C-alpha cells in the first residue's frame, strides 16, 4: 500500500458488541488494520458474548444523527458502512440524511446475530428499503436475501435472480454472500441492476468462530472502496482479509467466537 499522508476516513454506523467480535468493534479493528481512519455512530448497545445476546438498548435517533453530523461536518468521510440499525426510525432518518453523501455507502442488512439472536424488528427490516435505495452496495447473506425478496428459502439456482431483483428494485449493487449455503465452497455473487458482475469462491473453513464475519467483510469493503479500489477488486481484497481473519481466530469463548483481525498484517490495498 502506498503510504498515504492522509488515511481514508470511514464512518461506521452500527451496533456495539461488548464482546468485541462483531458490530462497531469488528468494524474499527478492520478499518484500522486496513489503513483507514475509523469513526463511529452507535445505533444500539448490546450486552453479548460468544454464547448470545444478553441485552440490547437502542439509542435515541437524535443521538445517532448527532453522531453522524459530528463526524461529517468536521472530519468528513470517504466511505460509510451501515450495519445494525436499532429501529425503523433510525433507518429512515439515516436514509434521508445520507441521500446527499457523495462517497460509497456499504449497507450490511443485519437481521440476526451469528448466535441466532434477533438484531432487527419487523418494522426495522421494513425500513431497510430506504437504505438500499441510497446504498452503493448491499451485502445480504442468503437468509437475509431470501427475506428481502419475500422468499421462504433460496435454492442455489435462484440466488442470482433474487440478488438481481433486489439490485433492480433499489438501483444498487448486491453482494449475495454464500456462507449460509451448503457445500465445501463458499460462493459470493455480485450483481448490478443491469446484470451479473461476477462470482468469488473460497473453500469453506471448518470453524465455529465466525462471529462478526459479515461486519468485518462490509467494513473491509467500505475501507477498500475509500482507498479508491475498483469494485470487484475491493470485493476480492475484502474477502481475503475476512478469510485471513477467520483463519486466525483466537478461539475465545464457548460459543461462536470472534475473528483474529489483529493477526492479518500482510494484506495491502494494492
Ligand atoms: O454480524 C451481525 C452483527 C451486527 N451488529 C452487532 C452484532 C452482530 C452479531 O452479533 O452483535 C452489534
């Protein structure tokens, strides 16, 4: 990576995970390891660990918007990542405010934690549409893609159709993450409103330590896009970072443990 006088500035709008594996904490670790400058607007605070979520408190929408404003009006941002939203009101207000944001916006439509806990209400999910409308790239996993396109399940053969439908409906790019699929190979597929852009495969890693994988990938995508990487290369690099962090998971906790962001030192944005 070229040594930059000024690192790209990334604003993460997401929930806090006390155990440090997902949410805001995963985002800060990812952004910093990839040479970005991390800022945050916290939408909800969760008490959680690798076993599950023990408590959630959603921030007042005014305070979420104040955090966003504080960051954008002074330091500014080159890219924004949006994760857990906390409430429909927060989602709606963010969509209105960020409509005029000039840089890339990566939206990870978080619904359920790796441990299985619900992180979005029906009303919040209903408000995702407004955020997909303003997002550059939306990164659903397969259950999220099914839910967002009104399907109960999603057969392998229907993934491109569903992703294409979502991309067209919201005029956005969709990265359909294949980690929840079957098989030894994980295939992520990217589509635009006008069709398929490509697919990316990786051997599935046999591990229970995947807590925060989606957060890590979306934060890495935002960082690489902020570095100026073209889309498909940003996807390639963000996946490489995420798989390396999974490979280096420290094995903490009794449930689905965190990734090892701190161990991924060799990846550059070149
Ligand atoms: O990876 C989804 C996610 C997002 N945001 C927060 C989380 C999790 C998963 O646990 O805790 C705050």
